[in-house]
């Protein structure tokens, strides 16, 4: 309907150009938006404001001319001019009713579009070091990345989900030393314990499995334990495989799957890091100073040059990142999105600088980033900081075990990425209207329960009759529900453009609120066939959109609660 209105406005503008009211050479761009307040209609345009100057007239006079040119139309019930010249449109009952028929016809595909025309997008997310269990920050990353993948797919993209394992560097050596110390029977209190060693319960679990000769498998990596406590390389391989497997289990419990697992170590093994260093040097963007190799990132907007090879010969973290993103580009993705914590903000400039310094034809601003703030978990009004399993942080599995997958996923995407989250365990487990995920799921279950009651009664549901009678629904609540249903497609586009699944979460909460209010104030299973069928058709459409929206967030839509 928004597109139909755009076409009406474009047609009116074309006619006004032919009449000379609008200059022939002036480009007319029509934008139609949903109104925020139903009192101001269903849809609105600022077209008159944009045309006032070229038409040498005031916006309200231009608006009157546009309205007169459109004339009567079955799509529109009423038109008003607001403020300095906005045009507000109130859609006819029949127009609003069309959306219900569309929802029921398209079912689980309603709201989806082909905006991206099948272009390929790679979303890299979670990408945790395999040195311990996933923490709640990784959980927000996983929920956000997976929801973005679903959201972009709904907008016509072909997403590839990728996990980048930081399985090289000092942190992996510290992991191996920690497991080795446990294998030798040492505790973190012992004077020989590694200075930067890991102390959680899981280190004991890894050591015990290694000493027992267990075999663990993680994707393409299989490792078997032994009783040789001096073979640090064997311990390292086993510990990394063990923890990768543990992280896989965490993610499966979270209903998050990946298409590709990329190992940082492969960048070194395949020579990609050394090739990247050579290319940067050949291009004249490196220099030696104080025993280190520096990259001239200031030539690409950074506030200072950055060390890329340290005095000890080891590379700083961003150098393999540059090699990795060159690899991504060579794989032919139309777009690349990295989901990272906000603490990565300072690294974006230097990574992009390194990418540009390669002179490989990679566009500026590559890749895109979705940065999110961290989380505080509270229970009984107090912050929860420790996990017995991890030793120093709350794990994702702790949260899933405590509140369930659905509540965890919803809460972790329910706010904008740049907003911090206080995850209230008591709220997430409550069965009340204050708990948004319960509130939304209950609306879906309530509608299915209504159809179950119908089956037990002597009444019936005729969908065709209900669709025909929808235009007769004249309650404000019914109009608001149909208007909200119509907005779903636009919210999917807006959320995809902004990389903000929180917009879907907010939309669902609002839709559920409208339905609960409608249900509580009106009888659904009335005797009158037309009214009953129309209300049931509307309710069924609401349930479908709730299910579609929850699917984008990776949350289930139960039929009973």
C-alpha cells in the first residue's frame, strides 16, 4: 500500500509537471513514511515541502494542489495537511484489510523482500579465543550475529556465517601452560603456576581429559590425550580442540550454527601473513624504528602509525586481521560485516588502513562493523560476576541454564547495539507482562488457544468469509492492529539497513501489546459469523507476524504456555 501511494503521488507530480505547476526539469523524489501517531493518519509524505521552492509557492498550497490532483481513490479514506505542509493519509478500511489477506497468503514469508537481489554477505561473529567457555558478552555477539544473518536473509541477501578462531598467539600458549600445570598436579596458588595462566574449573576438566587419553573433535580438528605431561605441543592441540568442542556445544544450545570456521593459525601456515607484510612493504607503507616494523596508518586517517611487527619478531594482532580480510575479499563476498564488542572501536581505523595500504582494489570503509556494548547480569538485585566453571566471569551456558534459550536470545538483542544491557535474571524467568519475551510469546499462544476453544465449541471459522468482512471492522483497536501489521515489512527493511535486530524486538512487543489490549476488551468468539470470522482472521494474521518476527530473533513461537 505504501508503494501504491507512492505511485499515486508520482502520477500526480507528473501531471502537475505537464501543467507547468512543477518545473519540467526538476527531479521529483517521493518518500512515504508510516506515521508515529495514528491520530495523524496511517501514512505521510513531505513531498509538498520538497517542491515548495521549485514551484515558487508555500508548502501548504503545494500540498492542496497535490491532493486535488490525486482526487478520490479507493485506497484513501481521508487526507489532511499537517504542520508546514506534510500530507497525512488515512487509508480506507478495505485498504487496511488487504494486509491481513497478504499476511495469511504469504505466511512465514510475509515481510521478506528481495532488496539485496541475492547478493552474498559474510557475517563474522562470536570469534572467541578457544581458551575458555563462552561468556555472556560472547552470547550477545552470538545472538546479534545470528539475528543479523536471519534479518539480512529476509532482505534478500545470501548470508555466510563465519567464526574466526584466534588459535594462535600468547593466549594459546598460556592455555597450554595452564593445562600442563594442572596435569602435573599444580594449583594456581603454587609458585610455579604460569604468571598469565587460566584458573577456572574448566582447566581441570581439560587436564583430566588429556590424562585420561580422551579423544575430542571440533569441526576439522581431532585430538587425543596422553599421559605425557612434558609434550607442550600435544597439550596445546588437545586443549584447543577440547575448548573448541565446548564452545560448539554452547552455540548449539543457543541454536547458532556456522557455515565456516576459519583458523587464525592457517594464515601463518598458508603464508598469508608473510605475503601481506611483503605487499605492505613493497607498496612503501612500512618502516623500521626502534627494532620494530611500523605501518604508516596515518596516511589513511589514523591518529598515529602502528607497530605491526614487534621487537621480538611477533606480529601485533591487527596484521593477521589485515591478511584475513584480504582473504575475505578474495572469496567474493559483496559485503562483509564484523560483529565485535565496542572495545574494538579503536581497531577499526588501523585495520581499514592496513587493508587500503595493500592497494588491492578493496573499497574504502571495508568491512562494515556492528559494535555492541557489554552486559551486566543481575539476580536478586545484585550483580552476578563469577562462575564456578569459568572462575572469573558468567558463562553463556550459565545464562541459558538459568533462564532458557528463548529469554536469553531475546534479552541479548532487545536493545540497540550501542546500549549497555542489564540482564535481570529474575525478570527473564518471570511469567508476567513485565517480561517482554513472555508477553510476546503469550500473545502468540493466546491466539492459538482461541482457535482451540473454537474447535471445542459449536462455532466455526471461515477464513474467506472473514477476509471479506474485514473492512467492516471499525474499532480503533482493529485499525491499529492492521496498521501495525502493515509496518512489519518496513521494519524488516529498516532493521536490516541499520543492522539493528532490536527494532524487530521492539516491534513485536508493541504488536503483542496491541493484541492483548484488543483481546482483553473484546469478545472474539461472538455469535455473528461475519464479525467472528473477521476477528479470527485478524488474530491469525497477528499470530503469523509474531511467529515471523520471533524467527528473525531465533526465538520460538509456542502454541501453548
